[in-house]
C-alpha cells in the first residue's frame, strides 16, 4: 500500500472543533478505496491571500493509505464541495 498526505483547507464556516464532521468530509474526498491512517486538525488560521473572498480557513492534514488513488476523482469531489477552498495531495 502507498502512503499519501492530503492537506485540505476548509471554509471558515466549518466548525474546527467538530472532529467527526471533518473526518467524514475528508473520508468522502478520498473515496472508498482508501483508508485514513490519521487526521490532524490544525485549526482555523489566516490565509496568506484571500481565496473565494475568504480570509480564514480550517486546515486539516490527513494520512491516507491506498493501493492507488485516482487524483482526478478527488479533484472532482473537491470541486463539487462548497466547503473545500484548497487541497494538496502528495505521495510520501
């Protein structure tokens, strides 16, 4: 299995204290073929520049294990989600 890191910046309207909801949101983004090894909620932080007229965002770092992730599927799910401002997926 391959290891990936997924950094997601959610809109500030998302509650940073609700770990269950954030974990479910990240789980929906990666899909069924992957397992979440760990999630770190970094909390609400100011953005370096405005994104979609937002100046703050909730940062979440997730470690994902999967045989192969389809980045195009993750990209489609993030475009549909109104809560996701930005994401970054890297292979470890």
